[in-house]
């Protein structure tokens, strides 16, 4: 591997601790435990030298080394750095699963196709790495220098890959500036590379000088360098001989980085005119293509021996590729040269670049060569933006479109491109650029549709604190769009309703109704889309009586169920509906556990199959919440942990509402209260009133389980102070129980009236059973017996296990008060066993206390577990039990087959088995969560025995 930077041995003075950490990472990786490190430090601190030494040491140990260095000028080209990183192992591309292969091929421009999901590309990289280490004796070292200059999507993919490594013989080492936030790399294990001690700085400086320095001068240089190794090596080059010899130099106020650039630029100025122009051309050309460089040099009349004169070798190497000795050498040359000279070399590079083989870089060079608007250049950039968007590079597409708009001479066309740039910029994550593009568009001749689109984009850019303001902006935009583009208007109204649903009680109280009324004013298309049906369902729930609204919601749920069936094609609508107005809360609002289960499972399936890791955590939370109510707390915990891990891997904010529901039903008070309190505080600051309601509902569940009914009543009353979709009905159930047990029967009766309106219209077993036990708590003794038995019968026919156990608990408590102790013991024991088995510790303890009061000496049970599995081991065990291969499990969980194999070896050891066949008989039968899926490989389960 060629050196990234300056002389390694000198630069590594004082780096013994860091070298020991890197050596440990190599040894661990060679033994099969993946290692990841991010070296952080200022420019010139020796990060590159440490990577060089790691590469040399890895070669001695028999590693294969893959390396890439980010280049500042390539940050806007999607997948550019990733393509360079993967190039040495692309010969394995044909061996990875088809969807991954297709995604990577499109991303790298090897074939045409739909925009690839970046995390599916990440899975492809994992598969390539796994294939490259099939020989267990050969590990891989992956080095990424100047990671802060990777293009955005390459950084996201490589960060994702690094976080998903577990049991592969792979070491991943990134190096980036300490001043950079790190983005996707911020959560990786960090190794800080700080300045050298004064002692080590003196040793390094002395080693670099051809003759001894005056001690005062040496001391001042060391002080000015602040321990920066490269500054110590290069700062003396910026001083005149008399300054070095006589001690007349005084430290200035420059940062070490500027001294390093000064030294590089001083060397650059010492070159001949042709050599300087050649190096400037190389600095402006990011690919390092020697042939392209010399073609551009020829167009500028640069002599062919310009690379062999003077001190060129101190700045750049000309080999198979052009490589600067350090990124600061490239940047100092490019930044300090005049704009006119830079335009000249970009013009030559554009002319030398093949428009067929590399149209995007040609357009990029043309853009930097221009001095005034040019439609030809603008059109090239627009086409480049389209290609970038197709490859999944939203940030690159936004950059191309932004420059295209700026170079467009026609004012009307400039508006069109500026609006497109703003939209893509929002999709890419916002920042200042979309605002700039909206300002550019606003100064042009906007027609009515463009004005409406501009208002919609402005609303989407509104600060991400939920509430009425952002919803109103979207409503205003929808009203403008309504006569011009009804479909876009309805999309915008659904976005606005989404804002009000999430902000809930923190709205102003009127905006939600206004949006619902506006949706009815926009005509439906001849063939309503799923989005239209969902919008109408939610609007009806807001505007009409509950019976009419429930019927509309039911149509919406059934439409989504049809769209999400396994045989239906996946489209963007299906993924969009996994957001705040996803069908999951609609199914819960209707007390429809069948629909809830199906939609939750299909949401996970669709997100997995499409590789949509931005959506998958939401879908996992939806299924986890269903699993809690179905009494499968272990599965719920595994889903929550997977969602959390994916959010960390993708750099997304955590989706945590299922963790609140799980914590409340588990009933561990201190743990649950801390979690709920923290989530409620965060939700209020973000304007998320729906999460506030959920937190109060979970508080009510927690306190009812603990038998602290006054606290439960207060929390349930708060939860029911606003009719949050899918939460309000649950809150009423908690309110009724808390009010009944705390002597507030009037409050309980009022809540029962509201609950009955919903449950009777629903008519499901879940609804009927819930109403029956809620009514029993407020009924005369002669009715209670029948109502509780009805509740147990209905709930026994549905999947809501926690409420079946709860009905038995309430019935047993009532029987005990009626002095029917034998019957009471049977119900309480059943409730206690159910709650203990699923892990509802608060309710189990409540049932246990009641049993003791009947005279029963029930032995406390520990929460049952089949074995001491981690959450991921439990998932893998279930999937392996169902007959899925390592590859299929890996694709399903977004990990590598080698990681699956590693987990399976632990599972086998814990169970004392040696094969999958034994695993199937050892584990208790369970519902196969993957039975209806068509996973990301596009294959059906083979049932092949493989470990």
C-alpha cells in the first residue's frame, strides 16, 4: 500500500499507545472478532501515518488491505468513494444476492435501474467483505482516510457496514478531522490523536533538521506547533535561514494547519511554470487518472517533462495514479491559486473527459469553468442530477441542480430548476441550500402552480418542532395547490394531518378540523389512491360521528391491507404509510387485532424486502407494540432492540414508543418511571403531544399494575384529555379501572360511556371483551359474574393476551370480595401464571398478593425463559428453527452470514445441541414471524440444513 502522507517512522514518534491499540485491533480481527475504530485529530496529527503503519503491519500478518481516501472535491459525487473502496473485491459481485447485486450495480453506474436503497448497498458491501474472507486464515483491514471528505452516501454506507460487523475477521479504521462532527461515524469507538508532548516534539523536530537548531529557536517552533507532527516537520521550511540560525523569528498567530499549507505552497511556488500548471490540474482532478491528466495538460500546452522538474516529488507522486503526498498539499495548491487559473484547468479537464464514459465529472468541470450563465452547462448539470438521484445520491443531485439553477440564463427555467433543487435538498436533509434555492425561485416569474409548490416546500422546511404552525403552512400550500394539482394537494393535506396527529394536544385545537374540512373540498381522482382513502378515513374520524368515522377508517385499513398483501408489488405509498399516519394506529383505534397483526407484520416485511432501513425501525416498533399486547414480551424486546440498533447504524433518531409500552406492562417501577419521564420531557420539547399522551397512558398501566390507583387515575385522566388516534380508547380502559378502585365511580362511569361508543361500533372480540370487563367493574354484583365470564370468553378468542389475563385478575379479585374463595383462587392463579409467564411483573405481583389473601400459598415464579438467549440470538434461533438458511437470516436481520453462524454456535452451545434438526426439537414451537414474507433475497425458505 502506498503511503498516504509524510515519512512514517519520523511521524510516529510519541505514538506508542495508539500503535498498541491498532495492533490489538488487528490481533482481535485475525481471531474472528470484528474491530472498528475512528481516529480523530486535527490536520497533521499523524492519522495518515498511523494508517500507513497499520497497513504495513497488516501485510506482515497476512491481511488483505482495502483502502480509500476521501477527496474534498468529490464530496458531491454519490458513491464515488465507496466505488473506489470496493473496486478490488468487485470480482465477487456475481456471488452476492440478486437485489444486493442490482443495488450496488446501479449505485456504481454499472447498470441502469431504479434508485437503490443505500442500506441495501451497505448489505452488498457486507456480503462482498464476507466473500473476501471466506478463507478463515486471511483477515481484512479496511482503511478510510480523510473520512470527513467522503461523499455523503459513501459515508453513510461505510458507517452502516462498520456498525453491523460482529463476527467477521475484519478491522475497520477511519481517520477524520477532530473539528468535523463525524456524522455517521460519531457513534463508532473513537481514538483521539492529540498533540505530542514537548519532549516528543523536540525529538521529532531534531530528527527532521539537517543541522542542530539554536535551542531558543527550537523551543519557539515547538511552542508554535502545539504538538502537531506535520507542523514540526514542515514549519521550519517557512523560515528564512537567518531566522533558523539566529533566533530572530517570533511566533505568529497562525494555526499549525496554516503553517503546513504555507510549507506546501512555498514548495509549489519554487516549481517551473509548467510544473505549477500540471500540479494545479492534478489538484482539480479528483480521480487520479494519469491519462486524463496528461490529455488536459496537452490541451494547455504543458510540456511532457513537467513532472520531472524541481521539487515536484515532494508534493505529488505520478504512478499508476496521481497521488498527492497529503490532502493539505492538494488543498493549498487549489485554494491559493487564482480563480482565473482554476477555471482554465477545469475547462481543459472538461474537454479531456469523455462525455459518454463520465458525463457527470465532465459537467462538474464545466460548471467550475464557467463565468456566466450557460444553458448548455446548466442542462448537463440537470441531467447529472437526474443520474445522481437514480443512484440514490440525493445530496449530489441537490448540488448539481443548485449549480444548474445558478447557471440557467432563462428566468422561467431558472425557477423550475431552483424549485427542483429545493425539493431534492429537503430530501437530502435540508440545511441552508434549500432556503437559498427558494429565495432564488421567488425572484423569478412564478406561475400559480410554482407559487403553490414554493409554499409547500417552505412549509416542509419549517423548523422540526411539531405544532400548529407547520400544519397551517402545509394547509395553506394545499389550498393553493387544490385547483392546480389536486393529487399533490391531497398529499400535502395528509402531511398536514400527520403533523397534527403527532403534535396532538399541543395543537391550537382548530387546525386539525380545518385540514379535515379542506380535504373534503379537494376532488378525489377517478381512481382513488391508497393515500386518498387514508386521508378520507382520518378526515371522517375528525369531522363525523364515531360510527361514520369508524366505517371510513375501516375502509382505509382494508385498502392498506390489500396493498400490503405479500403478492402485491411494493411501492412508495406502502413505505410512506409506515409514518405517523400509518395503518397500525388505525387498526388499534378500531380494536381490530387481526388487522393490527397483519399490518404490523407486513410493514416489517415490506421494509425488510425493500431494504428501507429508514422505515424499518418504525415498522419494528409497530410490531413490537402488538407483541406486547399479544403477551410476547421477549419478541417485543428483541424488536425494540433491533430498531434501536438500526437507528444507531443509520444515524436516525431513535423510535421509542414501543419501549414505553413494554416497560409499563413489565411493571419494573424505577426502570419504567425513568424511561417514561425522560421520553415525556423530550416529547414536550419537540412538540410531540401524541407521545405525551402515550407516556401518560403507560404511566396509568404501570400504576394500575402496581395497585397504586390514585396515581393511575391522574395519569389516565391526562391521557384521555385529548382524543389521540389509537391511544384514547386504551386510556379509557385504564381510567375506568383506576377510578373504580380509587372510589371515583362517577369518573369511571363517564369513561365507560365513551368506551362503549367505540367498542360496540367495532364489534371485535377484543372490543367486546374489553367492554365486558370494564362494565363489570362498575356493575351491581348480580351482573358482574356474567360480564366477567363474557370478557374471558371474548378475549380468549383474540390475540390480546394481556387483557385476557387482566380480565381473569379482575374476576378473581371480585370473586374474593364475594367470599367465593375456591373460584377466586382458580382465576387468580390463572392470571398470576399468565402474567408471570409473559413477564408482566407488576400485574403478576398484584395477582400474587390477591392469592395470598385467599389463603393460597402460591410459590412465586421467576419469569419463564427457554434459555439465556440474547435478543438477537432468540430471533436467530426462531428463524433457524423455521428452516431458514444463514444467508436468508442474514438478509432478514441486515447482518452478515458469518455473524449468523457465530450466533448459532452460541445458541447450540447454550442448548447443548449440534445441529439445526436438534434445535427444532429443543425449542418450543412458536409462530414463525417470517411465514408470510418474501425477504430481501427474493427467495423462499429452502429448509437447507446449514450451520
